[in-house]
C-alpha cells in the first residue's frame, strides 16, 4: 500500500514555514525586522502625532542643561558646569535642538531595551526563560512612568538608557569574563556615572570595591585580566570622584542641602540638634523656614539677607555634614523612606506627563508584573530575585555574584535618590526604580534558566 501523499498545505508548512523557523539565519533576520518595526511603532506612539511643535521646555533643569551644553566641551567651564557632562554632551552634539534631542533619546532608549532582549536571548539557554526575560524587558521599556521621560530635556531618559546598557554588559561579562567584555562594561558604566551625580554613590559603595577586591582575590585568572580589573576599578573611582568634586565645587548641591534642612531637618528636633552641634547657623529666620524648600515663597531661602550665614554654611561644610548624616542617621532615613515607599512606588509620574505619553503607550501591567508598586510588591520582587540568585549560585556562580552586586547597588541607589534631595523625590526615583526592576528580572530569569537546565539534564541522564 502506497503511503499517503502530503497535501499541498502540509508540504508548504514543511518546506517553507518549519524549515525557516529552524534556520538560525532566518530567525536572526526575522527578529531584526520585527525589532525595527516595533521600535518604529514605539517611537511614533511616544512622540505622538502633533510633534515637533509640542516639545517645549519648561523645567528649570531643562534650561540649565541647555546652558551647560552652550558652553561646549571645548571650554573648561563645561566640565565644571552645574550638571554632569553626559547629557549636555548629547545636547551639544545635536545642536541643542529640543526636537532632535527628544527623537534621538527616544531612539536610544528603545535600542537599549532591544539590546537587553538580544543579550538575554544569547545568555539564557532555555526557551521558557528567554521568553520570560524578553517579554519582561520589553514591558519595562514600555512602562508609561519610564517611557514618558523621553519627551523631556532632562537626564532621566539618557540615565535609564545607559543604566540598561551597563547592566546588560556586566551580565554578559559575568557569563564569559574577559578583557574586552570588561572594557565594554566599564565604558558603559562611565557613561552612566556621568549622566547624574546620584549614580556615583552606589558604584562607589559596590562597583569599585568589587573590581579592586576581585583583581587581587580572583584565582584561576591570568595576570593581565586581574590588571584590567584593577585598572577599571581605579578608572571608575577617578570618574566618581571627578563627578562628585565638580558638582560639589560648582555649588549646585547647595540646593539639595537647603531643601533637606527646610523639609527634613528642621521638623525633627534630634536632627536639628545634631546639625547645630556640627556648626549649622541657626536664627529665627531659619526656624521660620521649617517645612519649606529653597524654592518656596519666591525663593526666600535663597535671597533673604537674614539667611546669608546659613547659605554660606550650605555651600561648604553643610554639604559634607549632610552626607555624613546619611550614614550617621541611616536608620532614621530608612524609616522615612519606608513610610514614603507606597507613594513613591505607586506614582505613575502623571504630573510630569506633559505630552500625554501614557495615553499612547500600553498601560502598566496588572498585578505589579511591570515592577513593584507597593511595599509588599517590592518585598515579593526582592524575594523572587533572591531565590533566582540562589538557584543560579551552584552552576552559574559568577553570574549570581555579579547580579547580586548589581542588585545591592540598586538598593543603595534607591536610598541615595531618596535622601539626596527632598524636592521632586518621585522624579529622582525613576532611574533607580527602572534599573532595579531590570536587575531583578535578570536575577529571576537566570535562576529559572538554571533550574530548567538542571531538570532537563536530569531527565536526559535518567533516560
């Protein structure tokens, strides 16, 4: 009896569809086409139909970024301006054009998250974990509370973009450590550090010590690789110090000090007594500013002759004492952060959505799948990330260590974004939150990938 002949539809599926789906080259091309179309649609939805006329700048910080860019990188004043150099450099390269900058930073933001998907698909071994990681990374990029910042002349968009690239490159480095991969991760980290001075503390606390310690204690690696670790530890340390010193010397940090004294120190008797003991000048005029920032009442705190001595303290010793207080009174500040977490995590940033991006991009995922929006959600996400690191620790120890260090730096980043300035706290938390969610996704995906791989190896061994 002759075998039944395949129908034309079956032959088409075998010869065309399934053959191409099993062809890596075809998959790569198809993935590139889909990614390009997706990026184009994303940009159209973020920018909206009424551009370019709608993208006016109105934040005081936006004008300061453009002013810094106007100094040009060819002037020494550019490097001492009241902004770290990364975003002013981008503005300078784009001719200080608001519209061009908005378009370019939206493109870079989208490319960063597509790069994250590509890296995840190359590192993870199992299809389930690849699918999970890819969908989660795309969901983070599409979150309205993150995507809306692409329409502003502010450093948040570039900060999230470079944070994502830096995190993915360190994850890639942890899979196959080498001098070249270390160099790429180091360059991306330097770019991220020079976007916002608030990025410096988490890297100083975690990244620099990790590189320096590894350069001496990492056995089984050649001398050149250990020297590279030490070199990048020193280079990033110098960059951190450069950003911190210039931003302290130019006087911009005095605003944060004034804000914190008015809104957080003066209302607390213990904090006030400690700062007075450290040399903070007090007066009836200062006491009247209790509960007020430096920008309230027509900038009274910045202009009142009665507060001149206090402002002089804030320009110098006050900034150092404020930094000391973050460690000295860490339990107090952590408690304040804990109290404010529900509002900060659940903020949709609608007050900053001047161009109605949230109406054009997909809404946030339900069930806090796009990142924690409550204290309980943050706890669950953290526990899942910790479980993921534990699952990966046995067979993927270096990945687990690197991701664990990145996660630790995220919590420091979150803390410093909160205590650093009491004004516009929700805005300052955007970058740390997006970075934290991305790292947590990688921790969970790596753990699941390790578990799936182990299960399938056991099944093959028992077959």
